[in-house]
């Protein structure tokens, strides 16, 4: 309702403005607006990928689309106002009626461009404008504006890209972004409300691509989703994702059907098709229901997803779209004979929906946390000497002091970011000031706290190895071989605590914590975010390994 009123009033206001300004001014602005929009769309992806996505990933696509449009339009308008000092003399009706009609067109196209840009920023979720929804694994239209400005604007610029503003490279909007309005409208269709909408290019790599025609799929794949007609084929694309860096605030990487797509087609046009399912950890998951989405284990460092698409036979797979990133894919050889790599991939797959974590799910697994013995491997590095399922700090700290330690940040659950020394409290802290744990979401993960000590090396070579090991990443390893990078390190001594905590991107090394310089009364703790229902078997740093048994229940 509110969105419709805003767009309608904007269009009427622009139409009235140009009925007063006159027909020539309106025509001039229309041409400049079309030029600015076309140039902004051409600059959109390079600007976003090369400059914005690393700095503001959640807003980058919207800012990268809107900012060039506004800047280019302002520059063009200022230049034309300086160069074109006069006006064409039309009669009153020509200026009023003609200017109003052209102003109405300007209003619609400009409003549509703004709606699309601000949808990529996430603004319209605040006023409940949700043009698309997911039903039975399919993306369907849920709402339309009274004045369908977003559809019209998307169509106009797509047409210009294939016509008057056709690029020399031939890479048109229709090829790379076949439906800009739909891409903007589905940008908010995340797995959960707080899930991430965007992905940094450094967090994902396309690894392989497999194609199966109807005969190969019928022979090799026993699943209803992949029972093809003669005019269909299955495309499976593998991706390695650095899931802890790309994770939601819960520490879990998630992706809905609307956030994954395959750009495919013939000649100079493309279609974006969502996946029918995905493969992870030898399990096949579907997107058949609105609440089904792909997910990795909470806290795990890297995961391999294979996305499964069904597209028309003869269509060329062009790009994988993952959280708005357009990723190059390997060339595919179409064949009725399945490849050895594909056979290996499908071997052992459980062709049932992947388990979807239920917040009410209970488990009778008994929480266990113990170190199984002394570390083994090369001297140097760190060994685990005590382990617990706990997010607690060694002692409660003053929250104001944590905020003052470098770039400290807190939320209602505990410490989110901190880097620096925090003094021990002088006395008892009040509840309002006290902070006693690292922040995490208990619905998706638990925190494993590991007390470590340096594994001393005696020889000169061993000491050099130990120093080099300080630069390696400490990880926990689960029973499936998955790795979990530390999200925090705390060094405790008699005077203060050194904190190096980053619950978003994790901790790379223990260099700043001074592992090899611990005093007799110093203690060093590592904190790891681990998904519910996980069993941890090892702690590893460099070539030093400590065997553990940590069983984390689902609740």
C-alpha cells in the first residue's frame, strides 16, 4: 500500500514539474536520464565487484547501481544547462500537455530505477514491499505496483542495451541480467530473516560442472527431481565456499532457491533458472518447500556444494549466479555417457532431503568434552590441555573497557569484536557492566573453548618451526573431516586479559597472542563456533595434533 502511494505520488509530481518546465526541458531530461541509466548499468558489476563488495557487501549491489546513475545524471544535466542556454518555443498546450506526458514517462522510468536500486539495498523490506515469494521451490510473483514502474524501467534499459546502446562487446543486459526487476525483487528472499544477501568473490570458487541428458540421468540418478523428459538435461555445478567468512550471524552459511541460479540460453538471450536441489556431505537436499534451503554446518571453515539444475536440452550453461555474484563456469561436454568424476560424485549419495535443522529438535546425545591424550606430530605449535563446551571468558570483564580496547563491540549475547588488552576488574561488577562470554546464536551453534599451551621445541630448527607455526591457523576437525577456524583467542595473566575476537571472519593466527612467550601464570584460550549435532575429534595447529572428544547435542 505505502509503496504504491509513494511511487504514484512521485510519478505525478515529476509529470506536474515538467508540465511547468515545458516540453523541450522534459525531452532533454528524458534523453539524459536514459544515457545515465545505460552507463550506470554498464558500470554496475565492475564497480560493485572491484570497489564496493569487500567494503559493504550487503549494500554494494544497490549502491553500485544507484550512485553512478545519480552522479552521471547530475554531470550531464549541469553540462547541458551550461551549453544549452535557450529553450525551444512551443505553445502553451504543447508545453503543458507534451511536457506532462514526457514528465510522466520520466517519472515512471526514474521511479522504477530507484525501486530496483533500493531493493538491492534492502530499503523496501521496511515497508513490506515483497514482489516475489518462493512456493514449492519456484519463484512466483506475489505483488505488483499499481504503476509497474520497476517492470517498465527494467524492460526499457534491457531494450536499450540490445538496441541503441548495444555494447561493442555484445555483452548485453539480456545476456547477463535477463530480468533486472526480478533480480532486485528476489534479493531479499534469504533463507532466514538475518541471512546474508551478498557474497564476496574471494569466498567462492567454481570447481567443476557435469551434464547429464535424459538417458544418463535415468540410468545413474534415482530421484524424482531428476526424472527428465527428452527435451531436458541436468547440470550440476560444484562450488567451494569459505563458509565461515560467508556465514550468517548465526555462524552458518545459508542460501535459498532465490539466491542461486543458472544463466543459460541460446544465442544472445539468457534465462535464469533456480536449482531443484543441492549436494553436500554425500546428501541431496531439495528446495521443494518454502522453508527448505541449503546450509552448511555452523562454524565450519569451508564447504563444497554441488547445485543441481534442470534446463532445456541444447541450452548453453553460461554463468552460475550465487547471491548476485555472476561466476564463470567450466566448459561442458554434452554426452550420453556419464563421466568418471560424476560417477564418483554420485557414489554414496543419500537421495533424500538433507536434514533441515529444527529449532525445537532435541537430541539424547550426552555433551562430552575431553582431551584424549598428549599432542603428537612435529614439535612446536600448540597442544590442547583442557576443553569445554562453553563461551565463557576466564573472568567477567567490564563491558565499557572491552569497547575501549581497539575496535571492541558488544551485543546482547556477548563480545562480537575485540582486539587489545582489557584490565582485570578492580572489584565486583554490576550486571549492567559485566560481560562474561563471546557472542553466538545457541539455536545454530555452540562454542568450544580450548585451553592450549606451547609445545616446546629444543633444537634451533625446532624453534624456527615453532615460530613459523605461530603464523598458521588453529583449527578443530570434526568426525567428517570438516574444519573450524577459531573465532577468538584470550590470553590471561595477573594484570589483564588480551582479547583477539572476531565472530564474523575468525582468527587467522596466534601471533599477536604470543603463544611462545607465555609466562608461568599465563593462560591461553581459543574459542571455536561449532554447529549443533557435531562431534569434534582433533585440534590441529601446523603439524601438531591433539586428539579430542567433543560431542555437541542438537540442543
